[in-house]
C-alpha cells in the first residue's frame, strides 16, 4: 500500500479527526488507500517512525506553485502501529503489516462508543450472574473480546513509538483496562 510521512502532531490531528488535509510541496496521481505515518521528528510525547492509520486520499489540489493540499476523507481506519522510515514522499509499505483495529481508539467519540459497547455487555452479564466477579473467557462473545483486547494491545503498541513519553502517558498507556484471558 502507498504511504506518506508527516510531522507527528499532524498525524495525531488526523487520528483524532481534527485534520483532513495536509500540505506538501508535490502532488500525486494516487487516490484511495494511503497509510499515514509519522517521520522521525523527535518531539516529547509524540510518535516517531510510526504507521498510524489508513485514510482515503480523495483529492490533491495545487493552491500555489509548489503548494499542494492533499485532501482525505474524514473516516480514519486506525491500524496497529508498526515501524516505518517515513519520508515526505510516497513510499510503499507491506500490506501484511497493516492490521486494522475494530475502532479508532484515538478518536474520543469512537473510543467512547467502543467502551460503551463493552460495558453494556458486561453490565448485562453481571446482572444475570450477580454471584460472579469475573467473566469466564468462553462466555465473552468474540466481538466483545476482540474490541477489549484491541484497546489494550493498541495502547501498548502505540506506547512503544512515543519519543520521551510524559508521566501521564506512561501511567495511562501502560495500564490494562480490560483483562481478557486467551481462549
């Protein structure tokens, strides 16, 4: 799949849904799936050399000589982070490395919806089984287990790409929220 590097904060802005365009000094004929990555700019608390998501590149417009706005669809597919050596030109990444997450844990609304789905299921389960304090793994539906493990696994993978993580990031990203046993 084609990929493009960008400043780490720009990648974060795309992941949270705050940015749907990036300015580059060149255009491209490529449209469609594009992996967005952070290049190796060492900024405390931000990811470095990380593939973060797949976006849809919908259009590229030249707004001035040597000034091209790459426009993305606002729907972002968060992927399990993996190491890249991103540059500010198109490059290829191995499709086998691209593992979409079941929701965008970086977007507050999507994250809240994911937690709500998990918590609603847990509330219903414990209402029916008030004598239990832990759900046997074999009774957790696969979609709920996948969502819950995705949250913790994605956060652990993301943490590995942070340059000089803050104390708050260390505390938040190192702790598991869901403790799901393997089947």
